[in-house]
C-alpha cells in the first residue's frame, strides 16, 4: 500500500521543518505550503489524505478557508494548529468541520496520533453546519490546562450528551455550563440553573419537578419546576453531590425514562432538556460511603470535565486579573491598570477561592487603590500580607526565614476554609506554589536566559523546560518582564 500523503501549511519555516521530518519518520509522504494560495495548488496537485494547517496565514485565515477546502474534498480530515489558543478558536475549528484542534506549542507525538486517527476516519468528517463562534466568550485563559477544557467544550456543543463538570469551588463550573449551552443548538432556549446545596431537602423535588395545587400545605397553585422551565434548553444541576438520596432516586428515574410527574400529580411530562451537572465533591468517595447513587453517577458522567484550580493556571492569572479590572470599570468602579510586578505577585498567591477569589480581589483593588496602576505592594496589602517578613533563604529559623513566611502563608490558607479542611493533596499544592514563583522570578532575574536560570537553580535545561511546561509558565512572557520580578522573596 502506498504511503499516505500529508500536506502541512504554516508560514513558520521552523514549524514546517519539524513537523515534516516528524511525519516522515512515521512513514508518511509530506509536502509543505506557506500560504492559502500555495495550499490550494497543493490540494489540487498533491491530493493529500490529511491537511495540517495553521490558522493565521499571510494571505488569510485557515479556518475561513475550510469551507472552500471541504467543497473541493469533502472527505479530507483537517487538523488545525493555532497559537491563538482561545475557546473561540477551539469551538470554531470544531464548527468548521476540523477533525482535530491542537494548540501551539503542540507535542509531536500527539500530532502523529492525530494524523493516524484522521487517516483511520477518512470519510467520517462532518461538514460545517453552523455559524462560527464569536470571540466574546465567558472563559478566559490560554494555559495548557484550559486548552483541555476548550477542546472538550468544542466537542460537546454539537450534541446533547450529559456533561459532569468537576472542580473546586470558584473554578467557573457554571461559566462552562453556560458556554456549552450558548454555543450549542439549544442556545435560543432557556438555560436554567439550580443549586442543590441551597435548597432545603424537603423542597428539592418540588423545585425540580414542580407541584400541583394542594400537593402539600401551602401549595395554593400549580407551580412549574426547573425541568419544565428549561424545556427545550439546558438544566444545570449545580452541587449535585449535595442532593439527598430520595431526590437522587427521582432524578435517576427521569434520566432513565425521559419523563417526570409534578409533586402531587399523575400526568407524565416529557423532559426535553440537556443535563449538565457539577460538583466540587469527590463523587466516587461519596458512592463508597453510601451517600451518592452509583447508577446516577454513571448516568451523569457521560462526558466528564475537570476544571483546573487557579493555582494550576499561573499563565492565565494576569489576563484574568486585567479582565476583572475592565469589568469593574464597566460597573462604575475607577479604571485601574495592573503592572507586571503586580501580576507576578498575584501569580504567587495560593488562591484557595480560585477565580471567584481573584475577581473579588480585583474589584476590591479597583475600589480601594488610590494609584492608577496596581503593583505588588497594593496586591500584598489587599491579600493581607503587608506584615509578611521578607523571607531569607538561609533557613536559620529567624524571624525573616523562609519557614516563617511559609507558616504565615499556610495560616492564612487554613483560615480561608473556616471550620472545613482544604482539599486533599496539600503537600503537592504547596510544592507547586513554591516552585511556580521560584521559576518565574529566577527566569525574570536571568532576563529569560533559560540556561543561566537552570544553572542558578542547580538543574539542567531540559528539566527546567519540563517544569515550566508542567507549571503552565510561558517563558516568553517572563522574558518580556525582564528583571521586574526582583529577587526571590
């Protein structure tokens, strides 16, 4: 059998060379192009089995050209590469009929797997059937953890599969649910949210399914429940882990049969809703403790999606913070800017309250900061760290030792949870929080020179690069900061 032909389109010579050689090693015949015009010519003459294309090209947009490409070759799988790395790009690539979307920088092994899967799927690529998504979407961030979220959203918006969104409190689970609804076929119908933890257990069934007049004391008239209110749209069941056992049983029956009856009623109502559920709790642990139905879990866990905590999204914190400052200004608060050292100070915080905590902090900073530019001093003051001693690396246990600073930090961290304990895995999170600012500040002190930074840290350059990737740190952003990060401490 003749080798499969792959056309790679990118205006970056380095990317073309690396991808071409990697795919040739896999046994493919590879040709490259640098523009849409060259792509059109190669599609006609080379007749590739798979097209790998960048989005931004010198003479146009690779996504815009997909309609023309599919008109000429309807069964051609397309793998889209992009450095834009936004939810809009991922969704638009999916809507335009792309087989796969890979954010830059991408892993060559992942690209090779995508090409192999694309070849195996020949003939199964759907034509685009909806308008491209706009850029005004509710999710912000380009870090690797968020790319996984965007790709999952892009794959579920075109169907009605049940989605279970997992993540700590404040990570944006309802924003994800709204994005899935707003980008899907049910976007013109209602989006209805209900928080299971906020409703008395004796009222949950009535809230979900409604009730007939006289169903219980005080039921003076028939009332529609959330299922009926969401008919034709999306029902978001937030904090599903707090749902009482009897309501879990009733919900399971609805999910199995597609029908429900109001409390006190006998007529069956057909449920035409998409279900998106969310929780910050460990559902498998609740199942083991007998607090959550295993069969309901499997009904809800059709497409699981885990949202990263903010401490794992260090590269996104500055962008998020500036977004919240813009939103605060739109709401009438004073307009403020955020300096690079202010962004670095935010990135070094633990964020037990996640994105919600960051948003509240930025609103507070906008309201209380006298200066037009928010720097590290203002950030530290509002985080309650103005009395935090400058930590030394001597480890002598004195008042200004690193141990004192860590103890102060952990004291505030535990206090943020009140009577509850923080999520398990505290040691790993602490090591992550220590390593991320250490890497950022060391790179900044070395003006982005990774070889010098690796020597200063006492590790090799490959280890440094892996740690930067694991921690979601963009070395280019740190390089642009120059030496503004200061010295550790």
